[in-house]
C-alpha cells in the first residue's frame, strides 16, 4: 500500500538560457495528500514550464 505524498515547492523559477528571459518568477506552494491543484493562466505564463520543472524535464540549476 502506498503512503500519501505531499508536495512542497519553494521559490521555483526559470530563466530561458538562450535569451535570459525570465519565464517563471518564484513560485511556492504546498499540496497536501488528497488535495487537487489547478494551474491556470494566459499563454506564456509558465504553466508548462512549472510542470516540466516539477517532473524534472528541465533542471532548475540550468537557469
């Protein structure tokens, strides 16, 4: 049986390495087990970038 997992994100950000454009400004949140988080915003707001960082498809240290 898997135990519940919480997610803590603290001051995650991303700057595009090619042109030094800040894509994602520092974001912090806590997601407790059983809770749902919706990420909404306009095109280019950094939603996909945030998910890539969380899944480690992009490494925050590259910024």
